[in-house]
C-alpha cells in the first residue's frame, strides 16, 4: 500500500526519462518498430492476391480434409485396434492378422481404404 502511495504522489518525478533508462527505452523502441513492421506485412489486405489465394485454399482444403477424415472414417479407414496395453509386447502383432479378424493382413497400408488416399493426398498438398 505504501509503495502505491509513494508512486502516485511522486508520479511526475518518477515518469521523467533518466540516463540509466536509455538502453531500455532504445530496446522498447526497436521492439515497437519490429512489431509494427510485422503487423503491416502480415495484414491480410496487404498480401498480394496470389498468397491470399494460396493461404485461403490451403485453409479450406485442410478444414474439408479434417471433416472428411472424421465424418467418413468408416469409408476412409479400415477399423483397426492395437489391443490392450498388456498385450503390446507380444510377438504376434494384429497387423499380421487377417483383415477378417481385425488385422491388416500384414500390410500397414491396408488401413487406408480408397477414399482415405484422397484424404491423405489432400494433407500432402
């Protein structure tokens, strides 16, 4: 409480620039210039049309891709369960089990069904 009182009573004196503050003031001004420059060059309206188109398209593709991968998971991905943790160190992996028994027929890529390749491909673009 006493600190606030002293600070408010002596505000004008404490607010005056001091030589020992010069480095801090210079750094603050440099940081402000960097911040203003960053804001200026990253403002959407300042971007040229091609980068706007690329960023907008990429964001749209990513949102549609995430939606498709989640909402149509049964069409995109083969159901696969790694099993309980206590069986994780057994010599036989479910990847080697036949697809009819919940495995992947020995090929990890079998987890991806036809449309799933399009979902993965969209992530690659």
